[in-house]
């Protein structure tokens, strides 16, 4: 939704559009936390947590390394 709404704004520079998409993609690993409750995401992840309860701290710690890799990839490109 963020990238779609950004595409509707007239007069944005190409750099800003790139930053908008990069931010949306980079934060993708943390969307289960940000969009809580996210039933689809929770149903996929619950089997990897004790007692089937998704731990937000565990999810954050697990999502941080791939998020950092995405940030570095977008910064270096």
C-alpha cells in the first residue's frame, strides 16, 4: 500500500521513489509485528515458536539479520 500511494504523488524524484520502494522492501521482514494482528503471517510462523505462540521479541531478533542485509544491499546499489 505504501508504494502504491507513493506512486500516486506527482513530482517525486527518482531518488525518492527508489527510497520509498527500498524502505518498503527492507521493512518487509518486520510486517508481522507492524501489521499485528496478521493472521496469515502468524499461522505460518507459529510452528517455529514454543507452544505455537509467536513471541514478538523472538520474531524481531530473527527478522533483524535479513533486514540488515536488505538495508546494506539497497545502500550499496
